[in-house]
């Protein structure tokens, strides 16, 4: 039971509340988020810190006519709760529920979808420019936080917006952390702004003097006389130099300050920046004390904050395999270094960072820079392992081609979270990497089927030369094989393995799908006596041509199985090979269909797409019947 939140279903319901009630409402929203996320995990820490900024926006502005663009979308839980999605928020990130990020098709209040970082300023500028061209008086606000300001696209947007005449307010949600601790010069710049004692004394004095009717005059007089020297002294002239009028810092977790400031800024024209200081995990002590762990904590006890470990898993996570193997390889080879765009703990590279900090580089949320920086390291003779989530790697496509592949530089690119990632949904599924990268000349593209193959592909990459070596592997737990006690072994690029011999129908698999296909084939053999063969391709590029010749020569039908998009992936590669060699082999593909897949558990989504074990079994049975396999 919530005294105020139970009465708030849409932003219009906020308008009658006074300041004390708004403060209580923010507390109730936090309690509700904690209650829901305790049993239905999500991105909790960021949203807890952004409550007052979101409530303040909807209190002062008139949404959905006025628009707020989030960066990134996992700050937006409070926004979802007070824009008609309070009840269904309990199904946040679940199949047939709502997205964990903003999504235009989900609500009229979601002005722009956001799952990746650093997009808000560019998108908001587009909205503001369109409003200006239409002669509309709608107001556009971009809320950027969680380290997203370090991304290159954010600076491109700032550069363009500052020279425009668009009415745009950019709110910097400065919480001093993204997932791991913020890195880089922009973070140091903001930290300097927020801690400079002279600035804060005079800033407090200025804001205390601002009155309802004298705001414009006060800003003009005091900004010119005090801020021109003060902001320069503290480093705050960066934003002013880009063409923005800069205000702040203010306490972004003080609803009174937020509302008071937004009311004043709503009257101003042109590009504006409001710098706010918030606490990631605000209002929940465990989340405030360990902000990295509570970015997305999983299930927990809402009273004690004790995190509840998933039950029934004895396997290692693929990210743990990557982290431990990278450290082991680095111990053997002093040229090996690790590079990550702000995902050290998520990808397992924090293991290397702890023991060999001098050989670890967190470059911030800058995927393009991460790849070109790695290429520079390789040009100097180093062996960089650059780990990027598969979906995020799409941002660095040009750099992978021009800066790494074209120059034949030995950059190892490890794409974590490849395939269907689960509850994060369409923005985070690693659907397109195999299709995107196999067309690049000189690339090696490996797809390990279990922990041992990931370990050995990393070892193979460490001794490989001649161009980029890509390894893609899924989110979550592996197959439970004993990989730590296995010695390193070379897995020659272009060489797969036959897992199960058979007749008439061959299954060609990429990655852990091979394990599901193997189980499905054994079921068919046990139930019918028919015996499909199963091949683990291992490398999408270069392909195992001996394997393909064997499949073409021995089988009447082939079924490809992949945790990636069918168009252009393994199915595309096999079909191209078969067509190019004039073979009459019939090829059926199982994988991610030609549409964007929503959120749900990984097993649910693989079942929806038809390539879980049951889906593979059904397709194999159908192919056998079609070709009258005996």
C-alpha cells in the first residue's frame, strides 16, 4: 500500500502535489522499485539515483507534449512507473511484459528508444529541431548519465547542438560511475566542477539569490560577472565553449532543488546544460555502498539487501572463463594486454586488472576508440585482447574494418553476450556479429561450443598473426565441462569437428547450439533408430572446406543451427558454399529470424525462434520425413 503512488498513474496526477508530497512520492517510487526488482531483477542502481530528476521533469513539464530522452534507458524505471506502466512494471524485462529500456512502441511517453549509451543528445536535438521547424512550443530534455557522456556520439551531439538555435536542455546525471568506476578526462572534469570549494560557495550564493521574477536578470548579471571567471577557473568553460549555457552543479536527489531549477530553465531559450549530482543506488544502503554490484544485482532480500545467488548452477560463466584465461595467457606472454569499454567486471577483465593493472585499459564507454586503440597497441607489437559485448561491437564496425583488418593487425576481439542475451531484449541481443564480420577480408571468426573451446580459441588467438581474430560466445553459464585442468591446445582456424556420425541428414552447428543439436540427434536415434550426423563448425571464417565437401558428398539434407541471425550468418555461409559448388544439397536454417526479438529468458527466446533442443528435434524429424530417410 502506497499513500501517494497508488494515486499516481500518469504525469498529470503529479500536478496537484506539494513539495513535501513530491518528496514522499519519490521515496515510495524507490520502495516500489526495490520491491519489484528484488524478485524480478533489473538495472536497479541507476534508476534509484534518477528518481528526483524524472519526477521533477514530469512535475514541471507537460509530457508527452514535452519530451524527455533517456541516456541510457535503464535510468527510466521511475519514468515507466508514473507513465501508465506501474502495474505491468512487475513484468519488467519478462517475456510479453515491458522492456527494461525506453521503447517508442511501448508508450507515447517514450520519446526515443535507448538501450545503448550516448545517443540522447543527438536524438533530442533532432526532436528539438523538428519542433522548431514546425513552430511548436514543446520542450525537449535529454537526461544523460551513467558514464554515457564519455561516448564519442555524445560529443558529436554536443558539438552540433551548441551551435544550433534549438531549445534543448541537457541534464547531466553525474553519479560518478557507469557500471564500473568512470574513467577518463570528462569524468575528471566533472569531478573538478563538483568539488571545487570556491565554485560551490559562490554557486550556493547565486542560487540563494535567484528569485521567481528576477531569474533572467540574475543569470545575466551573475553569470557574466562571476561565472565567467569562476567556471573557467574550475574547468567548467568546456560546455560554454561548445555553445551551451551551463548551470549547476545542483543536488539531483533534492526534489526541491530539481523542481526550482527546472522551472527557471524551462523559460530559457537555446541550448542549456544542467549539471546535477546524484547517488547511484540512492535510498537503498547496500546499493549505495557497492554501486558496481548493484548496477544489476539479480535477486535479493528487499529488507536486508542480501543478494540471492542463482540455484542449480555448478558451471562457470563464460565471462569467468575469459577473465581467468586472459590472466593465464598474460602471465605467459608479456605482450598481452586487455582493453574494455567500461565493462571490466561484466566481461571478466577485472581479474586481469587486479593482478596486472599496468596491462589493463578501461577506455570508458567508447567502443570505436577501444578498437582503434587496440589496433594502435598491435601496431606497436602488443597483443591486445579487446572485449566488447556483441551488440555494442556494432558501433565499431568501421574501426574493425579500416583500423584493424585492412592493416592486418593482430587484435583479438572477444564478443561477450553473443546471441540471444535474455531479459535485456532487442537492444542487447548479439544477433548480427557473424553476419556482419564474416564478410571482412582476413578475419578469423571463431564460435566455441563450450568452456574448453573458448579457452583454446583464446590461446590460438594469442599465437595467431596476420589480422584480427574474433571470438564470440554467449551470456551466462557454460556447459559444465572441466576446463581449468585442461592444457592449452591449438584449434586451427578453418577446422571443425564431427561430433556424431550419421547418414542422410547432417546438422552443422556454431557454438553451444552444437550441444543442443547433439542431444536432439541422440533422441532421434534412440526413438527411431535413424541417425543424423552432427558437425561443430568452430569457425565461421575460414570455413572448414573439407567438412563442407564431406557434407555435400554424403548427405541429402543439411540443417544449420546458430545463435545469430539467419540472414548472412552460418546459414548464409553454408548456403553460399553449396550454391558456389553446384551441389544439390537442401539446406534448412535454424537461428534468429529476420525480425527483432523482444525480452524473455534465453531458453524462452530460443524456443520462440525454434532452435532450442525441442526445435532442433522437430526440424530434424521433419527433414527426415520430407526426404524419406530410412
